[in-house]
C-alpha cells in the first residue's frame, strides 16, 4: 500500500520513505550480511557486540541472537565461546589446500597426493553391509550385494585436521582370491593388496557438498552452517572394472581441493 502524501515547504507534495516491515531480527541479519559481503566487517574480525546491536536496533538481546543464528546457518558468521561472533567472508581464500589423487611411491606403495599422515582414532574393523542403490550403481553390482565396510575417524596435525573415511569392498570382487577366507585391508593398504592380485589400478573421484548429519558434524567439530565436502573415490582396473569404493567427508570451511589435470 502506498504511503500517504505529505505537504512539504511551499506546498510541495512528497512521499514518506517506505517503512521497513521486515522483523527486527531479519533487519539485523540483513545489516550484518551486507557488511560482511562489502568488507565493512572483514573476515576473521569480530562483529559488533550483542549489546551494541540491541541498542542500535532498539531490541532485546534474544532478538539479536535470532538474527545472528540466521547468519550462522548460512555460514557467514562463527561464534567462538568466550570471544564473540566473527565474520566469515565467502570471498576469502581458505587456509588449507588439499591436492587430490593417489600416487605410487618408488617402493611400490600407494599414498595420498596431499602427503598428509592420517591417524585412525580407533583401528577400523570390517563389518558387513549391503550395497545401497547409489553405491551399487557406481560399483556395477546388484543393490543389496554384501560388502566389507570399514569406518574410520582420521586426524592429522595434532587433531587440527579431521576427516571421516569409509571403505567398501564388494564380496563379489574377492571371489577366487585369498580374501574369500579373510577380510581385505581398508584403503590405502587395500590398493597394494589389489595390485598384488594382478590388477593395474586407477581412480575416479566424485565431489559434491551437502550439509552434515548430526553425528558427522560432531565428529568433524563443525560449527553451525558449515557444509561437508563429500568425496567418492572408485578404484578401477585398467579395463574400467570397479573393485572398491571409498567415501570421504571433509569440513567444507577453510578448505579447498586441488586437482592436477
């Protein structure tokens, strides 16, 4: 609805500026979002305090927190206990670059291209799972086929880097091998085991982002609003036959992946 006309000096007719009808918490979120995107609030710097924002917008602190929670959900701010709320810029370079791929060492072992020495929080144990439709399609096996599955929470750099790693090996890939009687090792040791069976290996990776499940967010220590990078790696023979599949879940903030083509 239009605002009523008002008469200014000398009989001039004008209009009142439109009133912001957004809820106050959303006005606060919009104000901070605009400041983060235009650099008024630089990445890594604290935002105005809840008290100052409450005074600026004439609201209570719970209303300010509601506005900040919108920005946390979109990954634009991070709350640090005892220090305040800090801006995150979507334009800044991440602090970690991870080369992707698998290389073979002069000793014949397989190693991750990033060179990071990952440590399992607990020794992975082989369990049996049935292949879900999406993974069965990538492995070219019937849905429901049994697979050896290993799960591991892995850390590096004194726990500062974390990832979730899952290895799947279909039972059908191990017929007529010694692994019919014993469980194969998880990756990356799995690669050498498959090479010892006479396979020439290469790898294909699929990368996407999504929001983490609650247990993944807890294991990776993710703040609210931070997605995970979900990487699927398929191990194939030189004739393009899939042998195994891995899933990696990595924190999606402060990290970029690098692929050499």
